């Protein structure tokens, strides 16, 4: 299933552009512990991976009957930025792809704009994405609702069926499916556990790809000149 033309590539951010998920989980676990909720990193990942902060807090209410104060979000961001400043890197192979890609592209992430800006600044990626960054803050509902991907497509003047989403989470895959956009389930970042590929397939991923070499090979199948 490869359409004849590709007008827009929509990247998720965490786990697709920046290799951030393990760092973010560590920061979230530390923040939760400070507020009296001691969870394993695996439990924390299940609460926040691929979701908005508010959706993660809602899961905590439902699963642990805990209402965290507003100070939690600020502390979580503070710890996340500390780790990002020290250890955050682009996902392997991404920069090489961007340097040759001629197809328009953008970012659509459930993360807040503040975190997205910091992620790009910390990794030196701002120059690749300036002016084409979309957050769940921009729409009524973040992923897994289709709103964010449809918003990004509209802003970039592209029809959904002529777009391609690259996302590493089941919520992102479901959002792309709901938006009618073909989606690559990406498992090339350091947090990708063995079962993730099957989970992305079950969520509806059109393809599942292990790295950016596979993504590039796929993009080259489109019947247009995608690379310089």
C-alpha cells in the first residue's frame, strides 16, 4: 500500500525524532516518587507513553486513586529538562534522512510546546523543524483522537491520504488510522521493547519499521523524487 505521491511526512517527536522515552520515564518516576507514588519505570511508561500529560494524570486517578497537585507537572518538566540537557540525542539515522529529504514534513506530538522547543534546542534540531511544530495543545483532543494529525495536514495544505505518519506509540497509530493517514509504526528508538512491534500492528499500523534505513527505503518507493 504505497500511494503514487507523497505530499507530507508527519513525524511524532518522542521516540521518533528524539530518543527521549527512557529519559522521560526516569524523570516521571522520580517526580512521582517525590509526590508519594513509588512505581517501577515500566508502570510509569504505561501511564505516560504516547499520551498527553492530562491523560496520564487521568490514568493515575483511575488506577491509583491519587490526585496529584499542579506542582507535579512543573517538577516533572524540571526533571525531564535536566535529563534532556545531559543525555538527549536524536534518534539514530534521523538527521541523515532529514538532510536529504525533499518532501515537506512537520511534527505532530502530544507533548506540550514548551517541551518540544526544549527537545529540539537540546539536540540541535530546531533548524529542521522551526515553523512546523504542532502540539496537542493546538487541538481539542490529542492522540489517539485524529485531531492533531488532521490539524497538521491542514496547516501544511496536504490531503490526509497523501500524507505519511511516523509514530512509535499505539495511541499515535490509532490517531493516524482514525485520520485516514497511512502510518509507519516505528520501533527504532532505545525504548522499543520486543512486544512493541506487534502492539503497533494490532493498533493498525500500515507498516512496522525497525530503523530509518527501512523508512528511507520505503519513502523511495513513492513515484516522485523524494530525495535530493
